[in-house]
């Protein structure tokens, strides 16, 4: 049993915790909060420090101290620019080869800004330490060489930028330029060279994430199992983007177009979620039961790389509990046991907290359920409007049961504002 260093919540699924320092481990939600805070502090330090040092270098051009400061404070900014170029190259080559990028993230941690283009969700996140581009190719274009080109291209562009910068220095092409420009060119070259080595060094970054180099090696080994799981992961990336957009009918069409989707627990789970949001609860329950059955039957053989069987079991049981809750199932024991298992194993997950709190309001501790939902809706998390509306509707149900009518009306109004067709409104 391991505990989060910040929120102190514990779980027997130790691989879910993310190390940040030698003796500090965080649940995914707290990890995101910690690196978001550190990222904002880093940006503030870099911008202020860089501004002061640039001013000093211009005002006192002979003082080398300010140039050293520009070198130091520009490092983080240049690193973020280089990561942005890296991810854009992944995106460009994917599109040129006929694929899709359902999501492109510049940075990690808390979301600062996002927008949707035709096939892509673009995200700017608080911490500039990492970038992620989700790649997917249609079935008829899923050849290994396409993935190799996409994976290798970004690092090679970083290398070419580094070489170009060093050539400018070597041939003294920067001799006539202002010293500040020369400093930026040198820093740009060094950062891009390090980024090239970082991208191609075969290693696991954290659970479920590995470098471009690690994935290239697996493809070159012609590891069929790896390649199959790679395809599955990319399909689920598209599903994740469709869920984020709220395009549930499109999600169902896409999942049903995937080869052998009925034998994949994650594909079935996506269908279950879509049918819940569309109000087709009988079909949702069928897919929920099937996803759990497939997970228990096939174990890791049917999962993408880096997946935790126990974590997915908790998520699937939570989905089952939520489907039973929406259907007013008479099998309340199964519902409560499923939700309790999920909450005991992943007590920080917003969806699991929401389900557990809603079931507590109906079948357990009313005050505990209200307290959990109040904390949940007060957090500034990346939850879509439909889920937020369900949280407020469940909270309104709790207030009604507690005879807090003013609070009930306020929560109900917020639920309606977020989603006028929320499936829980009729229960209030």
C-alpha cells in the first residue's frame, strides 16, 4: 500500500503513483497540481530574470554578468520553444503521411489554454518540461515505416537546428550580430542537441509513456505484439479526443469500425461511456459487463502498453456502478461493492469520487456523499460540461434529501446551465 505525498490518499496499486523526488510519490491528480505549480513558478522566474538581464545587457553591453544571466534564464524559454517545434514536426509528418493527431499538448500539468481544429485538440499546459503528440493512422495506412518516419522526424529536426546553430558559430557568421543574438543562437543549438539525445535515448519516461527512441527500437525489432498494442493505443487516443469533444455518436461509429473491437475491454468501455451519455442505459450495461469479463479473461494480452490491470478493473467497476445507479437497479449490493472497490483503489479520480458520492447519497452516508461532491465541484479540474452537470445534479439530490432547498435550487440551476439534458435532472 502506497500513499500520495500530498493528499495522503493510499492505494494498493503502487504503479499508479508517480515519483518526483527520491522519496516523494504522487497520485496523478496531485502530480499534475505539483508540476503545474512548479511550472508557473519557473515561467515567472525565467521571464522576470530574462527581462532584467536583457535590459542589463543592452544598457551595459560590456558587462558579461548580464550575458551569463541571459544564457541561464533563456534556457527554459528556449527549451519550451524547441519542444513546441518537436511536437509540430510530429504533427506535420503525421498529416503528410495520411494520419491524424487527435491531441497535441505543449507542456504537461494543468491546462492553460486549448482549442479544437478539425481533427485535433491543441493544448498549452503549465509545465514546459514535456510535450505529447497522439498519432493515429487509418487501418489501410498502418505500416511500420510510417510510424518510424513520424517518430524519427522530430528528433532529426532538433538535430538539424543544433547543427545549423553550431555551424553559424564555427564559421563566425554571428560575428557581426549583437551579442544577445549570438547568445540565443548558442543556447538554441545546445538545447536542441540535448533534446535530440533525450528523444532518441530508449527509456521509459513514466508508466505508459516512453521516448521516441524506445518506440523506434520496438518497431525495428518487428515486435508484432508491440505493434498491435501501438495500434490499439492510437485508436484509443482518437476515442479520448472524441469523448473530450462530446461527439458520442461519432465515437460509437469509430469504435465499431475498429477491427475486433468486441474483444477489447477498453473499446467496450468506450462504447459503454458513449451509450451512458446518450441515455441508452441497457446497451451501456451490456458493454460494461463485457469489458469486465474481457479484462478478467485476457488480462494484459488485450491492453495497450503501460496499462495496469488492477487500475482498469477499478475504472470498469466504477463504470458498472454508475450504469446500475442510473438504471435504479435493484441490485444495490453489487452497485455499492463495485463503487467501493473503485474508490478504495483509486480514491483521487474525479469520476470515481463522483460515482461513490452519488451512491453514498442514495444508499449510504448522506453527509459524506454531499461533502465529497462539494469538494469535487469546488476544484478547478478539466471536467467536461456533461460530467460537471451530473456532479451538480447529484449534489442537488443530496441537498434535497438533507432538506437544504436553497442549496438544492442553486446546484440544480448550475447543472441545467452546464447541460439542460443532464440524465440526473429528473431525479431531483
